[in-house]
């Protein structure tokens, strides 16, 4: 049994470098079952000496998100990592576990007897869990001294989102976009059917009926559906936004936070989508559709309207036009409905860079992140000047072939991304003005519906949220007509009874504390520092 356990662990971390595969497998084996695996305490000493043998270095763990390195380069042997090491004087060892179930795999590392020095993670529940177990290093004082660029450029409200009990436990890397999704429509189809671009829900439904009933492609084949989504309601946010809600978000109602999934407006949105499916305007197979499958429907001319991303103009829409030169896609306004119009807001924090409490190299890790956010930003975001991009007529112009080849550099850049408007525009415009990437971000920004809860997840959230998320299947079944619409009321009651009420109480405790803190800060701004006991909200 011990041999099987060790073999399983070794297989799980196979893509890592050989030395860390052996370290992680041995360390995990020891920490989980010393007697089972036959490990001896002296093995732990060997692990430490093996790692320290090569001298000062830091070990960082990244999620590849499916990004691959072009031959002959690897995660630990490529020009951009060499650039980082040369400029910082650090020796950086990179570990990239298989991205499938990444959180579980780095969880194994946290339980081993020797942890890496930096783990990049996108799941706030993971960060909250290990911060509460005091397994992550508090960073406040170290940031002040060793990462001044990070401290200065990251807004105070964002630092609050990576704090627990008044201590910072992660370096946030930020999203450059406030929102992701926007609607596109085939203008050539509209023109062929004599229709104007729709603006309201009712007008969009009329256009979908025309797309489904006639032959806007002009190929003699009736299109079966007007639009579609993919699994878990992917690419559907403007439809919900028309009813004033977004899935899986906390919103403010009458001074309190409530979960959008159980609001009456959510039931109205589901009823509307249920009608579209019943009428044959939405592909009923969307629950088993993948993102790539939806994109293939767009490229193949089977959909004339879809919700995509702001960067799809240099992706799926470009491929659609390559297949059919007559395919002309235009941006639609967010459809106006009874609740307004909008799309879900991306979290401010894209990923969290945490330092395990056992790491002796917190200073070096912060120096690395400070470099990535500062002097190294241009090279890691744009690529090497003169190779990937060059100045032309006063603006950057990117060689797209070299840009795509060196796409992997983003794995390092994204460890400490702090977007700024002018910088974002310069980068996006360099990829090609005809893609309208910056314009797309500007189109989305005024219509973003942000999550009203902006903190690390509470204990109840880490405990109940994953289980409650599985109940979203009930919402899909309602839309498909497999459950009656009124089953939504039972769903909402169960959500509250099975942990949702406890989550709501903790969310509102944070919300009230945050509002009171904002009032105290406002008093400080006007009156100067408050003396102890002078807080007007103190009992």
C-alpha cells in the first residue's frame, strides 16, 4: 500500500522537475503517513539539505492554465526567466503542476514537510482556508520594507481584500478588465433580413425569431437556433443583467447584502430564458456545451448572436470572418430589460501570491514580485523590444508571430499585474487597432455589475459555498423545462437552510464593519487622527 501511495503521488507531480518531484513525493508521504510509507525523520533532513545544496534560491509554483512553452524552452529554461534571474540576482525554480485540480495539488504541497516559497492561486477560498490555519506568512511589515512599488501602486481597498484579522496574507495580481462579456451580432444577417440592430430584450427576441425562422446565411439551410450558451450558464450574463441580477454574486438591497441567486429578480430571469428555450431560440444542449463548442457554432455560421468576451475580436470573430468573408460582426448594446442592463463584474483580484509560513525566503519572494510589477513590467508584458515589438510612428507595434510564440511570458508577468489605463491602452493597441480591444473594455466598463462582497471568504463561505454551488443545476433544469418554475422557491429555501443563511450573516457582519470603517476613515480625513476612545461609533 505504501508503494502504491508513493507511486500515485509521484505520478501526480510528474511534470515538475525531477528534484522537486522526489522532494514533494517524499515530503507528502512523510506528512500523511510516516509509518505507511516507511519514511524516517532523517528523510526530512535530506529533503532540506537537498534543496539548500545549490545555494540561495526561491521556488515558485504557478498554474499554467494550459499555456505551453515553445520548443526548445521549458518552464525553467527560457529567455524570460533568464531575464528575471539576471536582473534580480535571484535563482528561481519554477514548478508547474498539471492545471487540472490545481488547488488540490498545491494543497498537497502545503501539507508536506517542506513547502515552496511562493504559490500562485486564483481561488480565494483556498487563501482564506490556509490563512485561518496560520499556514501563510503575514506580509505587512515585509511589504513596507521590501516591496514599495507594490505597496504604493495597489489601492488600499484591494489590500483589504487580501487581509484577514488585520494582516495581509497575499500579494494580489489584478484584472485589467472590469468585466468580461459583451454581445455581438451578425450585421450581414440583419441587413439580409432588413432588420436594425436590437436594443431591448423584446427587440432581441424578435431578431432571434427571424434568425431561427429564415435563412440569413443565404445558403438554403435553416438555422436551428438564434443563440446559445455553454455549461453552467457560460456567456449569458447580459441576459441576467437585463433583470438586474447576476449569478453567484452578493448584491446590496435595503442596506443589507443578499445572494443574487435567491432573489425574485433571478426567478424572473430564469422564466425569460425558459421561454427562449421552449420557443427553440436557444440551443437546449447548452448545459453540456463547452466554450470551444460554442465558439465552433459561431465560426461555422450556426449562430447570429452570442455573448462573447472583449478579446473575441482577435479570436473567434476573426476565425468566423476567415471562414466566411461576408461575416460582419458588430457590438450590441447591453439589452435593456425590467432591471436595467449590464454584465457581471470580474473580481478585482485575479490571483493571489501567497508565501507559506514555513518559507525562509519571504524577502526574496517580495523582491521578485516588486521587480515584476516595476522595472520588469515592460519586458514581461510586451516582450523583448526589437524582437516582439518596436516603436513605429510614436506607438508600439507588435509582431504577432513573436508575440504568440512568447505568450508564456505572461505566466511570470501575471504574478504581479497592476493595470493602469494608459498602459493598458498602449499594450492592447499594439496588438492591432482593428481589433478594438481597448474600445471593447470601454464599452463594458460603465455596465459592470460588481460583487458587493469584497473580502476573503468567511468561514461559512469556505464551508458551504462549494456545496451550494452544485445546486445551480436546479436553475438550469428550470430553464430547460425539466422542473416547474415554482421549484425556484424550494431552491431558495434550501439554499438558506443548508448554509446560505449562515453565509449571509457573516457577509453582512463584514459589510457593516466595512461601512463603519469607511465612516471612521472619513472622520479622520476631516478631523485628523482619532484619539483612543474618540470613535463616535464606540459604545
